[in-house]
C-alpha cells in the first residue's frame, strides 16, 4: 500500500513524493523538477515573486493562517541591512506530524521554497530550525543541504544568477516554546528560548537584530508550486478566503490515521468517515480537536457541519490551527484528556509570564483533583475564572492554549466533570 494510506479525495501536491526514498536525493529531486522554479524566480525578480504568492492567497500553515505574501511584503527594501529567513521546523504541537514528513520525504522541495522565499525578501541567509527530536528528518535535511551546496544550488552565485544565499540547519533542544517565532529567534541566537514582547516585530528587528521573516515548513514547501504554476492554478482548490491544499494530520480513534493532503474547505465528517475509514471498532464519534491540542474541542454536532478551512472551523466554534485533527470516540474520558493536555503546557511553559507560569500549574492540579474524584462543582467555576485570566494576558499564546480546551470541554462536556465530582462525593459519604 502507498504511503501509508492514500485516498481518492486527496490532491497530492506537496505530498506527491511521500514514500519515495529517491526523492530525498538531489538526483531524484531534480528528476522531479526541483530547483527549476528557483531559476524562474530569479528571472521574475523578488517583487514579482511576492506578488504571485500574494495573489495565490497562500496563508501560513503553522497555525496562524496569516497571508504569506503580505508577510513577505513587510520586509524593508534596500535598507543596507542583512535580512534573514527562518524556517520554523520546530513541530511540537501535540497531534501534529506533517512538517517532519515533508522534510524526511522531499527535503529539496523545502530547500527550494526556502531559497525562493529568501530571494523574495532579499535575505542572504536561511536558518531551518528543526525540532530536537527530529533525528531522522534532520539527518535527511542535512544531507540534502550538503548536496545542494556541492551542486551550486546554495551559496555564492547560485546557478550563475549573482544571487548569494546560505542555508544553515539548526537543531533545537526539545523545547515546545521555541516553536513560537520570537522564542525561536532567541534560541537561534543562543539565548534562553523565551518569547519576545512585540513590537518591535521581526520584520523590523528580528534574528540578530536584523529584519527577519519566519515561515512554517509547509508554507515554504508550497511556494515553488505556486511560483511555477501561478496563482490561478493554486486557487483551483480551496475556498476564496482559504485557497489551496492543506496537509491534515489525523490521529486518534480512526481506522486509517495519517497525513492527507486535501483542498481547504473539505468536510470534516467526510475526512473521518471516508478518507480515514471511519471510527475505530464501530464506535460513535464523541469529539474532535481540529487544529492541534491548543484549540477548542468540538462535539459531534459541530463536527457534522464543519468544513475544514480557516473560516469554516471558526464558525463551528474552534480554529483550524495547524490542521492536526485528533478524533475521540465515545469511550474517551474527556476530563483525562484535557488534564493531559494541560499538564503538557504546564511542563512546557517557559515561566516568563505569571498568568501562564502559575495558571497552567493550578489548572493541572485542579483537573487532577477532579479526575481523582476529589473535586467540587466550585472547581469548575474556578477553572473558568482562572483560564479567563490566562487568555490574552501573556507575551505568547501558550497560556491561551490551555484555556481553549479547558473552557470548551467544561461547556460541552460538563456532565462528565459532574459525574466525576458526584462519584467522589458518594465515595466520601460512604
């Protein structure tokens, strides 16, 4: 069976060569057309490259969904300063496993996208910041960068164009917070991985104090296809506001978990039932987290009417995020799963902001108390109050990432909390 599962619904653009080991080599990559678009980009000029990416409507695939071409246009021109492009490959969000697959199966696609992006924003150096646990993917990427250097595709006077761009693969040390773009920059500079206050924004004062743009692996991997084929070609998929294809990482209680590349706007229920082969063991669907563990949980009714684009998921009470779809069936203990997520964020908090440092710890303790049967109904009010104070009050959104699943689970699955609380009351009375 092809990697690892395929579906007739898929539109395999970025994932076309998943499962093909030859695509990892420069020879195989060039057979697949890699680096031909880089030459075209040099002929177009940087402003034209930005324009076609703007026209395509490509939105950042790291979670925020900000328009990529617009982000590139924020970079200053002819300011005489070094410019940097940072590729965020620190994929640490629970439920997310797309970027590592893009790197390990088609690293030259990413490298070409990085080079085109760097050229567009007039950057002289690309840093690809990889999650520390990506042992295989980082090794594959490192070899691909070396091959590209040897072939004159990276470095000085690339392909005789007069363009100089260097690429460095930087391995992180396993901190979730370094996936936040300013925390990533601090880590890259050798500082403690803590987010920075904005403004100044990276386009003005970024890595090493110079103008910087940060893009996700999937975002940059899409760039060569857009530059090669044009904005209208890319817009044939998706919706008006959310064009193109998207990699969906599906995990949990489905028969065929995995990465699936689908048009944005694809129905969530069809993804579960047809693409992923339905709920495991014939159980009923209970809940879905559509965008990684940091977004609100959706119940079965919301899932039934949800289309997977940025606006469609918001309309159903959650966020698309990085499109990491975690499926939970009727056997799932929602309180336990929310407590596990809260514990993860408490463990990964950098401790810089008081609402996050203290809030994540107290939320985890209260949830554990409820799970253990020692909770009270007042604890639910306390959780809502504490998470309200954790939302929008910190430098980055790690604190908000705890509030979203906690509040949504209390709202939509309150009976499960109450059952644990009342069971504990009965035990206590005995």
